[in-house]
C-alpha cells in the first residue's frame, strides 16, 4: 500500500510527518485529511479555548509532492453584548 505524509501547519508552525500513513489509494486522502484536521482542531481548542487557530493539513507522497490541502480557521469573539 502507498504511504502518505500528513504534514501540519498550526498558527504558522510547520510539523513534518516523518512516519506517514498507509492508505489503499489516493481516493482516501480527502476523507483521511478531513478526519485528521477535525481531530487536531478539537484537541487544540480543548487545550487553548478562546485562542485563534489557523490549521492546515498538507498530504504529500514519498516524492514530497503535495497532493491535497485541508485547512480551517477558528476565531472566538467574547464580550459581544454590552453589559449596560
């Protein structure tokens, strides 16, 4: 099975996947990337509630060719209601 690498960019910090993940084909990449992105976003937001999050997952092959990119931006705004 081919191996794909899910590199992440979290608020500008790049984390390179050195292990990779085996998938049966490239058809599985978008679903796997979306699932991974959702898990990363949930983990970040549980630890850093209320902070800005810009998160990206870049999937590449063994030749370092980027095949897919998924991203999400999260902004929280507090005190929207005037307490007066």
